[in-house]
C-alpha cells in the first residue's frame, strides 16, 4: 500500500533571451525589484501560466510584459527545470524556452524588475541564482547555439507567429505592469543567496 503521492505541477515558464551580432553573443538578465522576494537577484524571464494558457502562450506574454521585447526566433528547449517546492510540498516542472531578439531592440522593464543587462553566456552562468537556470544556459548552448539538428527540431518560431496572428482573447485575470525605461546595468554577485524560490 502506497502512502500519499506528492503532486507534480506545471504552473511556471522560464525564457532565456539572447542576441547576437557576428561572433558576439549576449544573454539578457533582469534584476528583481526591491519590493519583491529575492530582491536584487538576476534572472531570466520567468512567470506563471494563467488559466487557459499554454506554456508557449505564457512564455510569449511574460517576455512582452517583463521586457517589451518581440523575439525574432523561439525554441522550446528539451531541458526542463525541475525542483521541489518545500512550501507547497509539490514537485514543480518548468518548461524552458529560448528566444533570440534583435541586437538593437530596446528593453522596457515592468515594475517587477529594476535593472537589465546583456552579458556573455559565461557571465550569465555565474550570475543566476539557481542551478536549474545554469543548466538551462548550458542547454541553450548545446541545443540552440551549437546549430545541432536537435535544436533545429525544437524551434517553434512558426507556432509562436501563428499564435500571435490570432485575435487576442479576453482573460479573467489581468496582470498590471507599468513599463519603464531603465539604464543598462552590470550584474553583481548577489550578496545573500536565499533558498526560497520565487
């Protein structure tokens, strides 16, 4: 007889944005605002999946809300983040996406973040808080940036374009954000590496 089964949930997405010009490649990190949990932590775009959304739709919406960027290419990585949520006693599975943005596209942050920086891949690996995010950056390099056949098979740009072409549907939940222009910043190592995941 088995005891209680720990639930598995999928309620969040993670998106790693990058840009490239010639041989130069940079990954976007955004810093959590002082009012939020894990204030000052540098991270990729993350966010919740709203009722009725697919993971892809949530990824597109979160990128738009948190950065105002419109990526030119999208990938659904084979790598997914998995972690144990102590507070809810759940195992969480997080679909991970990668998206390429144009080199000159401006970033406009919501109130959720107060700084952004485009940094080399190795620097981004050093700056993110979670091991799952470091593994996602490694997956970005292996699956997308390497030009592998597997990465090509995981490209979802056409699917995202088809979704974007549909009329916007009304949702019952609205996320209020105020876009703001911020200066580019250089990430610093987080002084306090707290263990609670946002």
